[in-house]
């Protein structure tokens, strides 16, 4: 594993806070200092953040989102429950708001997500479907949404979280009703609706080689051999200090590249058991640097997206009680050691 010189990161952060970089002040207050996006672009990569519609009323947050990053992922606004709340009735207003924000900031948008077992509308989950019925519903939803955002997003997470930890297929309504072929169908339908957009499979706990990432490797190899339009694998990279770093990440990225696929780190955060200590923040900073360097080392790893950039809007505390402090900015938008580690890993100061 590579190491980045992080010994001064905590001290630098403390000095910056003491010097007046406080809540709402971007870490790059000196406009001559390149942003994370600027630094990533020097390597031919993007550096992005997820966001969500309720957060956009927060002016300081929105300003930093618009200036530090060159890519945005809507956290929830493009999911099925939001975009087709009633069968055949589409509402793209939340996704459109984020697309319009990105366009104003000259940022690109990653579409997230077309087919997922979670956050489905009640009309879909409250009844039984025959295979022909569900197949028609799935095709209509995918193609309506992809057509709506044609030319407005550069990539789609087409199928999200299709496998269990042991590499078996997740027993979603789609798998149980349609079998594993729903994944290839979803990719084909998305490609028909927008032949230019990059199509991804996306999942968590596939950063390291192992049963789950092996399942994606086998599936990707089969799909490519069958001529199915698959262009990339999204590795979410929701990590936790207590479970150890995925040391085989770079090797894993390389094997997907050898299949002719792009990869991306799509939902990055690194949580810890609270309270956060200087030791934990230093370890977290090292992991952020290591993730970044692994992506930079593999030509077809195209970019990195934080799952929102500030602890203020992190999903972690609500889903993992007693854990948090997962992102490079704290709850008051102050940069943490992880931010400086990212800069250093990207070749900045």
C-alpha cells in the first residue's frame, strides 16, 4: 500500500482553523489554490460529491459544493420512489434541480440509480407481479428516465447492489420475478434510450477482491462476452476504520480494466466509531489518500465521488448509531485532515 506524508495534516488543519477558516469558509479561500477538482483534472479524473435537494437551501454548503467539485451525484432525487411515485406518473423535479445546479456550475452529473431493491414506490412493492408485467414496468421506467436525462448525465448506475456478500444474487423483487437476466435487460434498455451514456453496475463491499467482487467480475465478463452494453463498475467505497482497509483495491480495479471496463469510486466515505480522535482522523486521512492513489494508479479509474462532502449531511449517524465523522469536512464545513490528505494524494499542497 502506498503511503502519503500525513504527519502534518492535523497540525495544518488546526492552524487553518486558528487562522480563521471557520464555518462556511471554503478550504480554498485563497482563489489561487487549486480545488480538488482542479487537481484531479490534472490526472484526467473528476472529483465529485453527492448532494440532496433539502441541502441546497444552505448557502455556504451550496457555495463549496459548486466550487470545489466538478461532478455531482443526486443522493435521492433520481431514485424510483422520487421519479415515478405513481405508476406511469413521472416526476423529475428533484433530479432536474440538481442537474440545473450542476449545469450552472459547469459540473457533470452521474445518474443514480435506475434499478435498486430499496427506495421503491409503494405501488411497486405492495402487489405481486407476473414476469411479463414487471418486465414491462421495468423497461418503461428505465427508458422514461434515461430519455429524460439524455445528454444531461454522463453515466448511470443502472443496477445497484445486485449481489449478497457471499456472491449470490440478492433476492430483490426483480431477481425473484425475472431471474438474473433482468440485469442484462436493464443495461440494454438504458442503452437504447441513450446510446452515448456510460452504463455501470454499482455496489458496496466490492473494493477488495473476494466473493462479492468476484461475482461482479464473473457477471461483467459474461455480459461483455454477450455484447451487453456495460461500460463500468462503480465501487461505492463506504468504508469503516474498524473493519480494515481494502488492501487489494488497486488489483481489483486493474482486473476490471482488463475486461475493457471503466471503474469509479462512487460513494466514498470512511466512518469511525465516535468520538473522533486525532489518531482516528489521521488514519482516516491515510485511507482517503490510499483510495485516491489507487484510482490514480489505474488508468481506467475515471473519478472519485464523496457521498456528500461534509459530516453535516452525512447519512452515517442515522444508519450506524455511534459512528460518524466520515467525510473530509466537519459539520461546520471546516476541512479535516482527510481534506489535506486528498490534496496531497492528488499532487497538491
